[in-house]
C-alpha cells in the first residue's frame, strides 16, 4: 500500500504552530496585531482557490474545515508571504525561551511527556519538531 506522508506532516506542523499561537497569546497578550490563525483565515478567505471546492457546508463548517480538516488544504498557504511572515514573527516572539510545562500540557499535549522526560526541548522550535516527529514515528512503524 501507499503511505501519503505530506498532509499528515503539514497537519502536525499546523497543530504545533496553532498550539504555539495560543501559548504566545497567553505569554505575550496584545503584542501582536494578529494571531497566526487569524492571518490564515484572512488569507484563505481572500484566496479560496485551494479550499473552496473541497469544503462544503455552512460558513461555520467551512471555517472549521479550513483550519482543522484532515485533508489539510491549509498546507497550500504556508508559502504565502503573509503566512510565512506571521509564522516567523510567532517563532521570533517565543524565541529560545523555555515555555512553561503547564502551557505545553494545555496546548501541545502530544509532546508534553517528552518534555517532562527531558527528550523534547520546551522551546518553540523544539516543540514544533517534536510534533512532526510524532507523525514520522507512526510512519516508521507502518513501514516495518
């Protein structure tokens, strides 16, 4: 059988960055003009070509699918300059400062145990990589 890795990896990256987006709002409330999620929503509504024919339903259902669908149409927007800038700004805001475990538990639960055991660095970069690694582990197991 064929393993389609791309959407799962970008889905995991989106989960990580959205979790970090929430963490940034807690740690640095009011320091950004717009959250990463809000930037995605604005850009995706302005350029619906990558999602409109795939996500049907009410406006609320479409909004939910734009951000959280397993088909991960959001992945086509990562290269957009506004999205790339919002991502860079988010990572720069959090920097290399360790993120409190309680916030990792709340917003990035999948890597919390790795942080507790000292296997995952509690920084924005370390947490993002660990979230993607969780998906890669599943694929490595599937290939054995």
